C-alpha cells in the first residue's frame, strides 16, 4: 500500500513547532510510513526559513542515518553542504568525514583538511587535533623540522586542552617526526596526556 502524501496544509505553524514535530514523527514512526514522510517534509519546509541552518543540519544527519533511502548519501552531502555554508559546526565535521570516506562526495583529504581547519580556527579542539593527522597524510614525505604544519596543529589542540593532542605531539617529539627530537618535552607531554586519562 502506497503511503499517503504528507498533508502540508495541516502542518503545525511556527518554525520551532515544525522542527519539534518533525523530530517526533521521524523518531516514532518507521521509514516508509506516511507519518515518517510527513516528518521529513516538515523539516524540508523549515530549510528555507529563519531556522534554516538547524533544519539543514538535521536533514543532513537524517540522510546519513537512514542510508537505505535512495540517494541517501548524496542527499546527506547536499544538506550538510548547505548547513556548512550556514556555518553549522557539526555539519562541517560530518561533511569532512564524508570526504574522507568518499560517501556522496569525492574522496578528498584536501577538502576534509580545509573543513577541519575552518573548525580549528573557530577554537574546536578536536578539529585542531584532526587537522594534525590530515596534515601528516597530505604532506607525507615533505616534512622538515623548521615548519611542520601537523606539529603546529597538534600544538594548537594542546593549547585548547585536548588530551589526545598531548599524546600525538609527545610522540612526535619523542621520535623527532617533523620536529627536532626532545625527549624531556616528549615525556612532559605524554605525562600530561596520561594525567588527563588518555589511555594510549
């Protein structure tokens, strides 16, 4: 039996009410039901209004989760890109992940790096840490101790108080990977990571 088309005329008034109702319908009704499709249509109806940024992010996250829908990854990438254009931080992070996996978009370390750099510049500690690893991959074989962008990214993440970054930068100073080897500084960084409960 074909699901009934969403009844747009009877949708709740007000952008916040539409988002709340959309989330309720999507969470409580299975994919393929008329109610589920109505929830999706509600989100789409908000994606051009005052709460467009939030709705676009929710749509991107929805299509990532419900990957059995036709063109789900392409739709996820499209909505996440629109949310990214609106400056939504979680959307920027998820879109970077999609570029690293080649899901719905071309595989591109460079594009993922660009997106994570944007978050790092906003003060997102985990993004700064991820920039370090992406810089390592993008610049494999061209590092020198005078300027290693990966080490600089890890240093930024350390300054932002992200424990895994103490570990990552500590290992680099322990081995002299892209920086001048400094065993004492490496030990201090690794102890800082351990004190923060970082298991590695």
